[in-house]
C-alpha cells in the first residue's frame, strides 16, 4: 500500500524504486535451498494439522536459515526481530 499505486478494482502496482534499495542474498547453495524448502514444506504440513508448538519451532528454524543466508550477525537479527 505504501510502495505502489492502487489500480481499478483495488489491485496494486509496485514501484520498483521502493524495492531497489533492498539487498538480495547471494545465490543459495543447493543444500541451503533444500533445507529451506524442507522447512517450509514441514511448516505447511504442521499448519494443516494444527500443531502449534511445531509451527513455532519451524518458523524459528526458517528465520534462522534466512538470517544465515543473508549473513546477519546477532545485533542485526535483534533489529529484524524488534528486540
């Protein structure tokens, strides 16, 4: 809503000048990609089964994998998590 224009029927278009400053991580290795894909698949299955404790654990694992992919340190992770 804050980075694009509203079109007819309340659809939106994104302005790339707002997205360009966001850094992208380097290309993940096949192992990193497979790990994240597995975690996401497990998370989707846990959500279908309503396993709240497992959902929280998997979400945390996904976050950690993404932080590692971006090479974030503890201070940067605290900023992301709003600690």
